[in-house]
C-alpha cells in the first residue's frame, strides 16, 4: 500500500516538472500592459548640422556722375577769351563773390573798396600776397582790379579808349562779356607805396617773384609776352589767374598759356591715360572727357568745365 502511494507521488512530481519545462520553452516573459521598454541604444555616428550659408557680399555698383551742358561753362579751368565768352547764366549760382577788404585774412591794399573775387580763391590770394611781401621785405603788394561785371568792363573799355585810343584799348582790354575778370578768378596786382601813390608793378621785384612763384598758390601769369598771338592780349605782367595748384604747376613748368593747356588735355589725356602732376600738396591725375556721364573717381576730386567742349577731371592720389 505504501509502495503504491509513493509511486503515485513520483508520477505527479514528474508531470509538474514537465509542465514547467514546456512553459519555459514557449517564450520569455511577456511585458505587461503599459510596461515601458528600455530605449534602444543610439547610434554612435553623429549628424552635424550644415553651416548656415550667407550670400557672397556683392560689390556695390560704381556711382555714376551726370553732367549737363551748363557744367561745361563753370569751374576753375574755364577758358574765357575773344572766342569763348563767359557764361553769366551758367555761373549765376556758383560765383560766390566775396569782397576782398571785408574778407581778407590780413590787411593789404585794394584800389577800390568794392573789389571782390570768387570766395574760394581768397585764401590762396592772401597767401600769395603775404609770401611775396615777406620775400621782398616790403608791404607794398596790393590789388588794382578784380571781379568785374559786364557793365563794369564796358566802363573800363570806354575809359581806356578815351584815354589812350581804340587800338591801345583792344590790346589790353577784353570786350565786355569776354573778360577773365568776369570769372572772379583773375586779379591785377599792383604796387602801393606808404604815401598812397602807386608804382609800376611790371618793373618791380614783386613782379619777378610772382612770375616765379605764383604756381605754388594755384595762380598763373595769364598774359605773357610770348603768348600774345594765342591769347589775343598783350603782355600783362600784373594779371594773374587762379586755375588750381596742379594745373598751375604743369602750365608754368611747360610754359603753357591756358589756351595751350586746354588743347593739350583734350588731345593727350583720357580717363585711362591721365596726366600725372606732382606739386606742393600731393600727386594728381588729370584728364579731359567729352562724356556727360562718368564713373565717380575714388578719393578727392574736382570737375571743371573748359568753357569749350568738355570737362576736366582732377583726382588727388591717396
């Protein structure tokens, strides 16, 4: 009896063991509902975001300068003679006439209180007169004529004609409307003695000094004895015209009157092949153009009409 019971217990145990083995072989533990699985391992390869790209900086378009017919007749290099009259209308807004006595930086003689010049040349005129007086050792340099209206020029013509005759007047006095004195850029220089009398500038040391040094102040001796056939005006040792320092340097060094210089620039220079001039205050590139639209030069520059057929561009090198 006892043996039967023991055998029965062994059989039950074997059945239970077999059942456990079958359950294990059918699969692992099934995750319970809502159970969170561990995250999958991330890849070791990293993704680098592409750098932001910006459009290449574009070079700004060059500035274009536009001019009109009026601009041909204004500026420091306008040629005024018997063939090319001064354009009063074109210059009405740019003359900027200043009274010499009221605006001079130091006292020097002016023959008439109303004498004036273009305001932009007054500092250069003052400096030239001061340097001349210092070099000569006197205080006798002054101004005997300056800016003239057309009406004033007519009066001068009539006065000289009455005093010396028509032939003489034609040699030394420009026809009204055709005088450089209309520009405000020209002066006649004289000698003033302490007693109030005037001397001959042509025969003075002052005349020699100014002829040799006026270019350092932007002036040229406008009517020389060897240029009469070109200028149409007889020798005037006293008449000085402001053109700007680089131009004055070149004209003086090469013995050119303004007519010759204007022709030289027209025939021999261009934007690509300018005239290069070195003077007291730097080096300049200078060229003529007949175009009414040009690319703006870099740095400091000026543009003047020649009163004939185009523009003269002057660019200071940096």
